[in-house]
């Protein structure tokens, strides 16, 4: 990438010059262009699949699954339903992306274009392959839409480029840690809108009316997806009933993860995560029962306080005496819960106070396009 192609001021100049043509397109034309680009991204060729797998650290099978499930949700119909009746106010969006989840760039980059708003994305310096692939796919689908989308890659310590990126934006979306969101907030002017999507995790619940075998199969997919690296990934699963029921579920979940590992192998694990995994497994063995393999593990910690796992397919199972005490049982994790997966009779309204996104077990990692993740409409801030 040349220096000019990575300079936020030059990128803002390019996308803003394309803004009038973008807004002149009908919403149907913009939706069709985005849907066409996403259809292509959902069926990557071998070269792109290998590039994205290497960049993200996911296995090629998991990378393919992530692309199919993410971009398959961007149908023309779903896009039009999402934007119906909404009017964009922002004149430009800066999207500061995280490298944790391969497909996290999709919404921040594509939904502004749907609303007729140009976007400049700052890709994670350690994983920028998909943002560039999105921009290229949109340009191939419709050059006028693609011209209003640009990607810059620079390190988090590059304050000059970050300030230049923020200066051109009316609205800023930040995906990352709470500290990353706070750091950007300090740099914005009062008139700029900030949409912060900070730290979060998922929790699973197996209600008394759920069959534990079916629940284990469903939650195994939620745990395995993205190698449990995203803010919707379940770190703990509560089983309503007694300790024996929780233990039975934990054994079945371990067996289900073994089957999924053959279909969707785990990718690479960085050194710091391997150290955290070792420590987490040691505590789990001391607290209760640990079922462990090289690439995944399930603990059964009964009535112990919930704790986050290190991700990478390590998950804790806990006993829940009754759903009436679920809120209290979450303990210190309650404020971080972004997704609640439920096995059994799902009453989304009853669980709405516990998490902004409530889903059936097995669907935690595949939210519909209209899902209010972080409690926000997907087009909020635009």
C-alpha cells in the first residue's frame, strides 16, 4: 500500500468527493450493490480464503463458515427492511475496527453505504485483509458505491493518522476494548457522534425444560464459532437444576465440541492466550471437574462464582438453582453480557433486561441483520 493510499486526509477527500453520487443512487440501488458484494464475499475463492485464514488465525473451514453466515445475512430484502423509514444525517463515518472477530468489519463498513454515507475504516494493523476485501467487493459490484468506501491500516500508536481520521467524521464507530472506546471519546469534538462497542461476552442458559443432549449440540456451535473470540461468544453456561444435571450437560458439551472440531477445527492460538488457557484450566480442575483436550475444554464448577474464560474453546458450566436467581448468579460478569443464549422455552422479553441480544442456543453467533447488538439499532449514529 502506498503512503497516499493510507493517509486518512487523502481517503476522506476521495470518499467525500464520491458522496453526491452515492446519495443520488436510490436506496434500492445501494442495497442491490451491497447484496451483490456480500454474495461474492460469502463464496470466496481459494486465494481469498487462504489469505483471510492466515490473517485472522482461524482455520480455513471456520473462515469459510464465518463468511457464509455473516455475508449471507446481507440480502437485498434484509437491507431494504433495515433502512425503511430511516433518514441518514451523518455526512461521514469513521469505523475503527477490531481484529478479534474476522467478520466484525461487515456492519460498520457496509451499513453507512446503505444509508448513503461515505465511510473510512481503520483496519486492525494485525488483521486488515477482510476490510480491504470488502472495499474491493463493493467496488466490483458498483463503482459509485465503492468509491465512497476506503480503508486505512496503521498502528494504534499512530496518533497523527488517528486524529486525521477522526477529523473527517461526523460519526465514529469504535469496536474494541472499553479503553479503546474511551481513548477515542477524549479526542472527539462535542458535535461528533460516538458509537462505542466495547468489551463484552456471551452467557448461555439451559432451562429445566431443555433436553441437555440437544442443548449441548447447540451450544457447542456457539462456543466453537470464531474460536470463541467475539463479544457474542459464550464464556459460561448455566444449567438450571441440580449439580448432576450440570455435570451431565458438561460431559455432553465436551463430546459435542469434539465432533465439531472435526468439521470446524480450531485455528492458531497466540502465546499469551495459551498461558491464560493453562491458568484457567488449572483453576477449573481445582474448583470442580475439567474435561480437556489440546484444542478445547469444558469445566463444571457447580456453584462457584462465574468467571470469564480465555476463549479459544474453553467454557465453564455452572449450576443454576432457578431462573429466578439468574440475574444475581451472573455476578461481576453481568455488566459485560452482550448476548444471552437460551436452550428451552425462549421468552425473549423475560430475559431482555439481562442482555441486549437474546437468542436461541446455537444462534448466538449468527444474529440477523436487524439485531440490536449493544442495545442499538444497526443504523444508530448514522
